[in-house]
C-alpha cells in the first residue's frame, strides 16, 4: 500500500469516505462531539434543515445522547424542553432494558459460563459522566464459540426467546454448527440481549487474537453483579469494525468518548486491525473522527493503517458491507459472495446462511411424479394444532419427504414459519406467506430431503412458530401479526 499509485490512493480514499455519516446524522454528531465553534455551526445547520416532528429514530437517539451538549450550545432553543423529554423517555427505556437483562447475566454466571458485555452495553456500565445518556435497545453479550450451545440452552431454559421465533432445536443446531454467530433474545417487557459467539460480523480468525481479547478484558460492576468488558483498545476496534455495516452512528459517539476519557494503545490498535484484517473499517472510522469531527486521532496511527497491506478481497468485503446488509443491492451481494469465497481460503470468518446447516424450504407445487415412487405416510391426527408428528418407516422408498399442511388463514397478510425436527434434531425451517383471507384455511405443500442413512424409523415433528417475540401486555394487533398459527397435517408421503 505504501507504493500505491496516485490513482489507487484516490480510489482508496473515496471508498473509505463512502461509509462516513452524512446529512442530518453527521450534523448531530458534529454538534455532540466536535469543538464548540464547529458544534455550534453544525447545530444551527441541523435546525435550519430538519423539523423536530419528522426526525428519524436514529436522530432521536443522537439527540438524546447529546442533549446536555445541545442545551449548552443553544440554551434558549424551544427544542431543549422537547429534547429533554425525549431523552428522559429513551433513557428510562434503556435502563429498563439493562435492568431486565440482568436476569441473563445471572443465568450465565450460575452456569459458570464466562461472558463479555461489549459495544454500547460496555460503555453504559463504565463510569463515564458523558455516557449517562447513551441510548441502547439491547445488550451485546459475547461468549466463547465452544460455550455458545450451553449458553443458549441455559437462556432458553430460563425463558429467553428468540426475537425471530425459532425453536430451541433449530437454534441449537445453528449455534452448534457455528452458522448462527449472533442472535437477539428477549424476555419480559424490556429485556433483550444480542448473544454473540464472535465479536465481529467478519474478520480473519485467530485463536491467539481471540484469547487475547478474553485475557485483556477487565471487570466492571452492574449494580451488585460483576461482568467482563473489553479493554479500551479492543472496544474501539469492535466499534469501528461494526461501523460500516450499520445505519446507526453510536459507534462515533462510543469511540470519541473512549478517546477523550481513556488511554488508548494506538500501536496495539493498528496491530489488531492488521491481524484481524479490519484495516478498511478502522481506517474509515478513525479518519472520519479526525477529519470531520476533530477528534484527536494520532496521525501516525492513520499513516500506519494507510500503509498496511489490504487484499482486494478484503476491500470488496468492506465495500459490499458499507450499507446495512438488509439494503445491499445485487452488485454488492455478488461482490460479497466473491469476496467471501476468496477470504475463506485465508482463514477468514464470515457470515453463513442458515441453509448451510438446515433446509430452508418454501411452498412447492407438485403436478406429477413417476408412478410407483410415492409412498403415503399415515397422518396421526386430522385436527388443527400447533404441532404434529409422523413416523417415516425405515423401509419407505424415496429420498424426499412431502407434507401438505392446511393453515388457518389470518385476517391480514403475514409470514408463517414451521420448524421441522427428525428424531429431535432440527433439519428444516419452512416458510411461506398467507395473503388476504379467501377461505378459512389454505393448503400448502413443502418438500424436504430425508436424513441419510435411514436404518431405523424417523420421528418427524412439525411445529408452527411465531414470526417474532411478542412482549407481555402487547396489543391484539401484534398477536395477530406474529403468533404461531394452528394447522392441520393433511397428508404426507415420501418420493
């Protein structure tokens, strides 16, 4: 990279700058973080261009986080009382989330499973006066990959539920196969954790680096409970690594706070970024903080990151993740698939889809099949229920199982899910959508491969699953849109 051509340097800089916050988000970050003259100009510009009644959820979070600074910059603003009211509401919700998440900490501690609280949760429990209004909607918790299945089981046994409605068997299978690297779980009205088995969405794998993160973690207190949090340098790398992949901007607030209040080992930061192959993300975030918000990032650190070698695949991975994964276009998705293929050969840990470990099936239309290949399976119960079971004989022919379900039609268009296990082990997730009701039920056929080899009978279980977690005291509309739906098992056969 030190010998990069002027054109190459220009393209690299443009690519790095594409992930920088812009518009109203940048103005609020500048108002909250930048030196006073720049902050005053940014706040005035935000006031000229934005209507408080139309601000986005991300702007609300930043307004709450920077409410004290805004009151100092513009004490006579008529928005200050409204911002203070918003702050009180969001801050109370964040404290409720933290309070109800203590149950998860107790569960993990009782099971003697070490865990690290990181990202916004770590900053919240640390003793920073400036972070008292750090807003968050969940608490990020990291466990070692080998402990993830046990941690998941303990949490589910304690009543924690996946926000996406997956069954315990499916979650166990995905976690054990290290396909599900993180997942959100909720309990009660406000409790929510994001359980991770890896601290990064993608990075170069390395046992030495992973163990160093754990060895360098420090203790912090949440009430009377002791938890682990990353050291300040690792915390900054984690924040920067997540920055390009999210539409939120709290990472800038978190890093700027640590730079202002903690001693940062900048040489160690460069080392971690190089070893984990996270140079593009770290360079992008630190350059933004220095060049746009005047945060005192050492120039020598930026020079070291700029000269660090970065493969074309790593740059492609970074570029494809600049925007939120959910909003990737076709070109970005294609670039990411190509980059992932190359990076896996370099011991890179990347996101893997669920279908690697289990079958993900949608409805199938079966018009015909060869004579003699269909073998019917007895259906034990013809009545609607949330769960049905059937037995596939070891002597049955065919390599696939077809099942026809009749689902009670809901009053509105919505998604539906079913989890399938074979002898208690998750093998498939069935998904579909039901439109406006045309009749009281709709028949849907799914086809999935049968486990191999089949030396004995296989007990198949099909369970209707909710679309999402519905908290206590939720209104009826949430239940209608998300609850599991009863269904009939019309018929089943191998083919």
